């Protein structure tokens, strides 16, 4: 059977499922995390209560721990299936850094081509890999903030408990920034959203 490019499955079902579960987990974690942060702020500001989740510290912690497991197992399965199916290598590598530069320049001039949506461009590959790294960093620094005595090596690698809180905060900020840009890019090329829903 001959398949035209519209019928080609670009994002397998499992990937789409993980992507949208990840979105739910990240939203719950960020909103409840802001409420937890407000109870003992590291910096000279707090988040408006209206955009936080949980109502009070205890409630926010319950949301945070529940969503944490969702993010953790979802992420682990995503990494596992991506690796064993060879998709990780095929979709994300190689990344040519010369292409990253030329594509960023073209994007800023509004001249980035979107002819073949079935392949990620070099900037996308790098941004998605960074999103994965931010999430891994969030989980690791979160483990230290949660169970600092039980994870001494991880705690020392993060520069101690207080520093782990700062790492956790900056990894959250980086993920929020990624999501904002990511959603803007999707809005510019809405066909990609259809692909992340239908697969093709
Ligand atoms: C929680 C925040 C989010 C994270 C961490 C995230 C992460 C990612 C990652 C890592 C990929 C690449 C997946 C792969 O191929 O293995 C991806 C693709 C994609 N995401 Fe997200 N995402 C987030 C939120 C969103 C939202 C809110 C939307 C919709 C508005 C969205 C729409 C898409 C689309 C359409 C693609 C495919 C892009 C393409 O094929 O060109 N994502 N996302």
C-alpha cells in the first residue's frame, strides 16, 4: 500500500499519550510547586495565590507528590520506549550546530521553512533535548529537597540542601520558559498540533 505524507505516522500513539500526560503532570507540579514555594520563599517575591494549586501548604504538597509520580513514571517509560525502539537516535541525532545557528537566524528573520513537518529541525531537536534534561534535573533536585538525608550523594552533587532548592527553582523556570516558547511555535505552525493529536 502506498502512503502519502499525510498518512505517515510521525508521532506513534505511545509518544502522544506520554506527551499529553506529561503536560498534565507538569501543569499540576508547577502550580502546586508555586504554592509550596510561597510557604517559604527563597527570593523576595511570592506567586499570586490565584495561580497556585492546593489552597494551603498541606494540600499543595499532596498535589505535588501525586503529580511527581505521574511525571516520573511517564518520563521513565518515554525514555525507555524512545531508546529501545531506536526513535531517540533517529529523531534527535545528529544535531548539527551549524544548522542550529543558521535556523535560529532564519527564524528571527521569519524565513524558517516548514516544508517537512515529519522531521525536527536542529533547533527543535536541541530544545526538546533540553526539556528532557530540565525534567530530569527537576526530578533529581526534587528528590534531594524531599528526602535530603536519604540521598546524600545527590545532595552533595547539588551543592547541599539549600542549593538543591535553587536548582529546583531554576529548572522549573527553564521548563516554564521552554513551554511558553514551545506553545508559541506550535501556534505559528498549527499543523504540528494536529500531528501531536492524530499522529499524522
Ligand atoms: C509541559 C510542557 C511541555 C513539555 C515539557 C513538552 C515537551 C515536548 C517534547 C520533549 C516534544 C518532542 C517529543 C518527541 O518527539 O519525543 C514535544 C513535541 C510537541 N509538543 Fe510539547 N511539551 C509541552 C507542552 C506542550 C503544549 C502545551 C503543546 C500544545 C499547545 C505542545 C505541543 C507539541 C507539539 C505539537 C509537538 C510536536 C512538534 C512537531 O512535531 O513539530 N506541547 N513537546
